[in-house]
C-alpha cells in the first residue's frame, strides 16, 4: 500500500517524511502514471477543498481510481456546512467538557494533526473529531457560554497553516499515522486491500478471543489484506477500508449495527451485513421464518398479552421463554411452574410486545454449524455448562460466566441431517458468516436459532481446520472485494 501526499506545490509541504511521496496536485490529476496503481492512499493537503477547486478534484479522481483519499469528497461537503459539522459531533459533549475544563479563556482553538494534538490532555477529543471528520489537518474553534464549552466551527487547514513551532510534532504524528498503515514489512504478499476488524477490547463475551484475532490478522496478511483493528470511536474511519469484519457482539439498537450500516453505505464488503444483524437478532422474526419455510424447530408460540394462557396447553412445562433480542444465553429463561411462568412472561412483555415461548428439549449438547458463502465451514458440539441446562451459565448477581466444553467435529463426520437443515436455515438469511444452533433428539433435528455473529475462538471452533479456518474467512473477503470492484458485488 503506497502513500501519497498531494499538495498544490511541494514547497507547501515543508516536512520530511521518509517513504512518503509528495506530489503536486496538477501532476496527480494529469499524469497517467498516478492513475495506474489501485493500492494507494492519498492524503489531500491542498489549500482549498471548495467545490471544483484543485483539492476537490484530487479527492474526486482518487475515489474514481479506487484510491483511498483523505478527505473524501463527502467530507469536504460536510466541512463546508457548520450545521452538518455540529450534527456529526453532537455526541461529543462529555469529551469536550472534560478536555477543555482547565482552560481559563472563553475561546479556544484546537489544532488536530492526523488525529492528535500537542497537548496530551486533548488526545481523546482530537481522535474523536478526526474519526468523525476525516481530514488530515483540522482546526476546531470552541467558545464557552454559561460555563459550557460549545464547538462553533471546524475547518480543514493547509500545510502552510502549520506554525513553525508545531512542525516537529506534525512529523511525529504523521509518521505514527502512516506507520500504523505500513507497520508490517514481513508480508508474504503485498497488501492489495484494507480490512477493518471492529472489536471491543473490554468485551468479555467477544465472539473471537485475542488469539483468534491474531490468527485472523496473520491469515489476512497471507491473502493480501492489510488489517486495522478499530473500536467504537472509529466510525468516521470506515471510508479508508475495503471491508469491515465485525468481531464484537452485534445488536440491532447498537453501535455495531451503525457501523455495519455505514460501511454498507460506503460500499464496503461487510460481515455481518446490516440485514443479517436485524434478522438474526430477533427471535420473533426467526421463529416466523423457520415456520414459514417448514424448517424443523421446537414447538413455538408467539406470546403477547392476549394469549399467555395458551403456553401451558400448547408447550407444556417446563418450557423456554426468549426475549426477542436475547444472545449469549442471556434473556433466555426456563420456567417449570405456572406461577413462575406468569411472572417471567409479564416481566418480558414489559420490554417487548411479543416474546417467544418454546418447548424444552433437553440434550447433552447443541450442534453448531458455521456457514460461510452458503457452505458449511466448521461444526462443533457445544456441551451444557456443568449442572446447567444451557451451554453458558450466568449466575445472578455475579460477573463472569461458565461455559460448557466445546468439541470441534470435521464437517464430513457431522450427521447429514444436521448439515442439511443448517444450510437451509442459514440460506434464508443470506450468504454471510452464520452459526446455526441445532438440537438433535434421537434421529430428529431441530433448529434453535441462526446467529449472525458466530464465535470463532482459538482452541474451540478451529479445532479441526486450525489456521485454515481463518484463511477461509479472510479468503472470502478477498473474493467479495474483487467481485465488488469488478461490478459483481453482493
């Protein structure tokens, strides 16, 4: 991945950055040599981004060439409207107040160089603004009114606007930023595309553990992907990438869904795509979908305030109640008495107009079939947690949880019926990465749910395929990106 800094005139960029080319804007626009490479990041530092200026056309043509410009044309348009800037940054108030609290004057200008400021106390605010307004050099103006700081304006600045006393720091910030994109020099193959992996380092229920994330990164390098691990504060960085892989627990009303939606709108290849998140995260939808397509599932009743009395005659006791957006065994309850049933139903219906009740099917383990690109990828047996009826045991009032053992099984050795109904269920959702949970009672199989964000943990799901599992998933991203760039995108 080569890096170009584009300026009106190379004399406008007084800083020396090793390994980074500085190109005149007119040369970038007119020299055919700059239109050939596709694996290029363009940092547009022209003096003006106004409509139809040199700076405007640099980013416009960079996008047409498949390069990754910073800023993009859409960002330029946003920066022209201070109302849009305020709309994009309206959720930053807490960070703003904390960062600017010690300042005595009633006005303050914050210079942001590649997401950083010279004062370490403004690091978080600078990073957040840069993430939202992706331009290499920014200056934000704040004013204090009634003891509250307010963002009045943000504008992109040119290299010539950098004070002499800031030059050394800008070199440091730019070098650190560029090296973040070029940090690996041992790749077996040059990176052809950029992949963002969204994760939450603080999430103890993450769908991939730390060792798995490392193996995803290694596999990505082997197939020509450059990986950047991003977090919830990096929404504005999505246009830098060709694809997004979500490795945090997904919910519909959640930042993971917003990332998926934004990435899809930007034209990225996305797993998990927003439709899959919406469909798989609602048990009411899944229950209706499985019923409509005659896929075997436990006897199920959509419960509302008017049919609670039908649960026991229809399903018997014990039975299982499910909050529509339950996940990781949370929001799923087994009830064994009539009194307990009505108490739990009322509690769940207080949160949602509809909930799901299902017959209880006790089994020693649940099958999990991982599906990718409409093909079985891995198979596991998830055994129940010790002394519990689910594979994950959460103790009320205690942090943490207990999981049952996981045993990977070769796809070829899994029962044919398990693979058959898993594929049929997953294909109703899409062609992404899914985990289909199935209970097998004697010779009959029942789909419990389809997960859009299945676990891929080192030591569990990779027990049979080992590193090949990670390469398969990363290879799918490469194929999807190539198809999209050829106009055959999914």
